[in-house]
C-alpha cells in the first residue's frame, strides 16, 4: 500500500443560498491520521464527501497526491470510504462483502478469496468468512466494513463517523484498534467525528470545524493545551472561562486581574489595560484554603478516577475542578479557597 497526501485549495460548497463550507485550505500529509471534529452542521461531513467525490465542489481544487482530482468520479480518486452505517450487503457472506470491490475490478474468485481471508485474519475474524452480517456484532460489522475498504489498497481511507453506531465501551476499544491498524497499514486516514475523545485518541492532528470553517488545526495536545478560541476550548475538553484586565505583559507571560480569582497569569501577549478572556481546564484549578480567592461549592460528582467539583466564584462565574480520588471533598454549600498555578490559564484570542 502507498499512502497519498490530500490537499484542499480554496475548497467551498454551497447548497443554494446556504454556504455549507467556506473556502478552505488544508493539507493532509501522506500517512497521517487527521480528524475533522465539530458539531452537527459544521461542514465536516461535506468536506469528507467532497474529497471522496460524492459531493461536487462549488469552488477550489482537490489534490490526491500530486493529481488534481476535483472533477474525477469517486472510482478514479484513489480513495476509499467507510460509512457510519457500514453499508454491508445483508445477503452476502462476510468474505464476499470484503472482496466485493475486488470483484468489481475483475479479479478472479481464487484471488479474491485469498485476499479476503488475509484481511479476516488481520482484523481478528478468521473463521467468520461464511457468516452473514446479521450474525455479527456491531464491532465485528465495523471491522468487516473497514477490511472491505482497505482491501482495495487506496492511497487515502475516508471514515465517516466510523464508530458512531457503537456503544461507549466498544467504541473506546475500537478507537485503539483503529489507531493500531492505521500504523500497521501506513495509509492516510481522514475521519469525521463529533466525539472529542475519539478524535483525541486516534488522531495525529485534529481540524476543529465551526460554521463551515476550520477554527483550529493542530495535534491533540496542541489544541487541548493551547486552544485559540473559546469555542475550541469548550468543544475539546471541559473548561471554565473567566474575564479580566491585563496589568502587565513581559517575556511571553501576561498578568491578568480577574474578579473571579484575583491575579492570574497566562502564557501569551496582550496590551496592558486590554480586557480579555481566559480558559481554565479543570486540572488548572487547585484548592487552597489560604487563598483570598473564594468560591462556593455547588455540587460534587464522582466520575471514577476523580471527583468533579462545581463551584461558583464570588462574582458569579461558574467554575469546575477535578479532585484526585482520596482527596477530602468540601461539602456542598461550603466556601473554599482557589488558586491557579502560574501559566496554567489559557489566553483566548476570541
């Protein structure tokens, strides 16, 4: 198999007067796993369908490798797509479902069967070739659909909400398996999801989309640690947002006076006197009885590996923090002190 890059140059899509995707540039490196992440209606599936050739572009150019495929039909793009509902043929065996694309290419029955058996072994379903899809679990059907797409040896595999039909436990298991399979086959994967955990677990990079635009592009850690906008901060992980006024800025660190938590420092740059917003991940807030910044405990929820505290600061700002297991939990309705370690706050651009 040979991975190919994907390049979008000013690609856009309109449905009548509705601009579903504004002109976008994007480069996916050969062999990369990139996920388009965003809420329903943000344009992520439309972008995927334009790459696949299932949706005509309204403007711009799509390259797969070095080849302009903008006007090509799906079968000439060296891409393969796996849909959320798997779209398996219910009357065909697992083996025949996996080998269907090879049949359309005119390969002989023995060659098709041999290739299908190889993929059955690769996805851990050896001995399942004679079963019908109805006799498989959801996770097994997902693997069959994946093998059917990969047996064609495309340069790019497109995944439309690949784990969306599975329950939470199986979804987490298959996130790891899909990541491992990507590394094994070495192809370019482009996935679409609205699930932040899925995107964080599987991806080399994530493109967070909003209203037909890419809001931020980066590695999972970059986007989690340094979201550029409040939308990205809230969509990828949990956070509290506070407002403040910049007192000073030097050496890439700003000192911000906030009504909620007093003096807070954040990495970045801003003009003294500017009013701005800061994001605080739950792990950025710490209990500190000696701190002058006080908050009232609203609720405490056990989440398994932590206790999630919901608090309200003196100015009415809602805050969240996670306490490790074994930490004494303050009672609901009580007042507690809070502090923010230097540089833990995130400066938001918008």
